[in-house]
């Protein structure tokens, strides 16, 4: 009798736990075209979660390729040197909607010391679609990440309309 009662309690608790959604506050991402650079690895954290809005902060580390680097050793096909530099980015994002599909929008800031040793900043926006699996933590997104390069005294020198694709895992 005790074993039957114990088994029944176990089954009831199992089914009640199965129906609850697990809250995933952390997210690791791989992006192509995200944060205004070709390749980015990122970490997101949910700051505030309400019924239809999720405020997130994202920290990313990306790679950017610059042209005409006088101190680089690798030449391209037309004789210009190339350099690969890191870019550090910080974004504030909001996911709006309920369920699996959500509208994603936000603003970001990036910094690198590429382009002839001077600090270069990138101001970026983001608008797109984010799919979040409610079962296993998998998520992906597509969108547009427009950005502006700010270098030295020249503000808004280059506008970069970059489409983006990301895949991630929430935990």
C-alpha cells in the first residue's frame, strides 16, 4: 500500500511539473550579420520578463575584416593587406509577443580599434523575428541590423545595412 501511494504521489508530481514552463534567463548565440559585424558570438540575459515583453541585454564578441593595413602580412588578390580585428558589442533588446514567435527590436553599441589604430565605434539598431522553442531552449532569429560607423571626428561616416541570422540555446 505504501509503495502504491508513493508511486501515485510521484506520478501526480511528475505531471504537474511537466505542465510548467521552465524560465530560461540566459542565452548563448552564434550570429552571422549580427551586431554590425559578419560573425559574432554572444551572451544574452533576461533583465525583465512580463506577459508580452522581455527586456534583454546582450554582450557580443565579433570579428571584422579591415582593408589596407600597412602592418599586416597577408595580401589579397589585388595587393592590399588585410587585418582581422575584434569588436566588442553591447545591446539592449526587447522581445515583444507571446508564445514562440516574437518581434525583436533594440539598439546597440560596438567598439574596435581597427582602421589605422584609432578607436572606431558602431551604433546599431535591430529589428527582426525571433523563434523561441518552449521545450528545449533552441531559438533562432532573422532580421535587419542597420549600423553607423563613427570614427574620430567624422560622425555617421558609413551606413551599413546588414541582414542577420542567429541561432542560440537558452538555459
